């Protein structure tokens, strides 16, 4: 898995933006969702657009599945990330 520091920073920024955009959602669930989606791109040879693709997939997933995940229940976020 070839990631650079800049990509990691961009993924962290994606998480921050989504947490700000969806304040009613669990920040932990949003972070888990983004990280799981990001894992899907582990084998991508061209890394330039990975953060953008991750953000678009996460926005779509949260929009399609507006499930409230609170507390320790992260299973819903993992399920959403596999879609």
C-alpha cells in the first residue's frame, strides 16, 4: 500500500469536513466509514485522486444511508462502508 503523508493529511481533512457537514452523526462512525472506504483504494497505482474519490464515496454512502450511529456501535458504519 503506497500512501504518502500528503494523502494521509487529505484523508484526515475529508474526515473533518464530513464531521462538520453531518454534526448529528457520530464522528467515530464517520471516521471509520472514511477509513474503510480509503482501504478500498489500497491497490490504486495512481494516488492523486484517491482522497477525492474517498470523499465522494463517503458523501454518497452517508446520503443513501442516513443511519445514526452512536456510542460504541460502529457496525453500521462498517456495513455502510462496504456498499
